C-alpha cells in the first residue's frame, strides 16, 4: 500500500490473523488494514494462478478471477523432517517432538522452528519466532554443558509492525477462560488472556512498553485479579 499499489488479501479464515492474535485483536487489525485501503477477501481459498510468461490473475474457489501484476504467497510452513525418518526420534506433523528441556532422544536435542517442545500440560508446541529459537538454544546449551534439566521460563514473544502500529504477542493466547480488554485510546489496545486466574498471554496494539511487563507477569505466573490496576500503572 505504501507503494501506492492496489492490494487484495485472500484469506481462508473469516478474519486474517485469528490464530496468531486471537479473534478480537484480529478484527481490529482487519479494520486497520481496510482503513488503509487493503481489500480483504475472507473465507475464500485460492484455486489457481493464471498467466503465460508471468502471473496475470488469481482464481478463487468460488470462480472469482482477480487480475493482478504480482502475487505474494504466505501460507505457512511445514517442518522438513523427512531426513529423520527411521531415526527412532518422535516426529509428527507438529515437528520433532522434544521434552520441556529440549531433549528429543538419547544424545539428541532440538531447538527452533523444526521442533515442538512439550509444555507443562504435556502438549507439544512449535513456536516459529526468533525469540523462541534463541531462548531454546540458551536452555539446551546450559543443559548440555551442566547436565541439567532447565526449561524455558520466558513467555514466548513475537512482534510485527502493521500500518505504523506495533503489534506484540506474548505468551499463550489460546485456551483462555478470561479475556480483559484495556484501551487508553483507539490506537492503544491491550487484550489480556487468563486461565485459572493467571495471566497466560497478551496481544498488545501500540503498547511496546507494556509488552516487557506482560512477559514478566506471565513468566511469574501472576494472578489476573489486580491486572487492570497494574496495567493502568504501567509506564
Ligand atoms: C518471511 C518471514 C518473516 C518472519 N518474521 C519474523 C518476525 O518478525 N519475528 C520473529 O520472531 N520471527 C519471524 N520469523 C520466524 C523466524 O525467522 C524463525 O522463527 C527463526 O528463523 C527460526 O530459527 P531456526 O534457527 O529454528 O530456523 P532457520 O532460521 O530457518 O534456520 C534453519 C537452517 O537450517 C538449514 N537446514 C534445513 N535443513 C537442513 C539439513 N537437513 N541440513 C543442514 N541444514 C539444514 C536451513 O537452510 C536454515 O539455514 C519470520 C520467518 C519468515 C519466513
């Protein structure tokens, strides 16, 4: 959009980014994109790209044909683990399964995008973020060097910049039983997710400084009871 070109986003889900930021924040971000002139086509899949020497149009699953000059494909990634077949290591669609210390098997450890580290509840998760790859690497290096069983305690964290707004996603925003929405102004939103009375995750729009506090609160398994007070007193 900054180049002045027309942009159409084709998205399978009803709203883009719901998996990453949660339903409510995703709706806000979709409105921000629309306000900046992005045409969102949701609940639609791409069926075909047409063209001769270069792409000329995108055909959707309902037959709609969108003329275009260029296509950017962003549809996710699949762990490349074929080379581990027959190794005896546990490899699923989630990736290389590791325990909470990064151990995948005897004398084998895994870090980064290709691995699914097991959480406290016994569920393996793949975190495709720079910060996760770095935190996991530090923990594995420590466990190898010190024959220890350290786990990652820092809350996962990823950021993005969209239409001049900083978006921070901290911790786990799935499986919550409580959601607090705090807003100091329309450009400044905090979605705080909690489970069993404890803060588990947050999606912050335009509040980078609150991100640091949220990471600390989540890692410290902070009760959500006084959250609004803490947030309003944050710098
Ligand atoms: C377009 C894009 C934007 C992103 N933006 C962000 C962002 O804003 N913030 C964020 O936190 N994260 C972002 N990420 C995710 C981030 O890049 C990854 O989480 C991070 O790079 C993972 O580090 P890694 O070391 O696990 O894997 P990688 O960085 O992918 O490194 C893996 C390396 O292993 C090599 N390799 C693969 N198979 C083999 C093999 N069999 N033998 C030897 N080498 C092999 C690969 O060539 C590669 O060099 C983005 C990713 C993409 C693609």
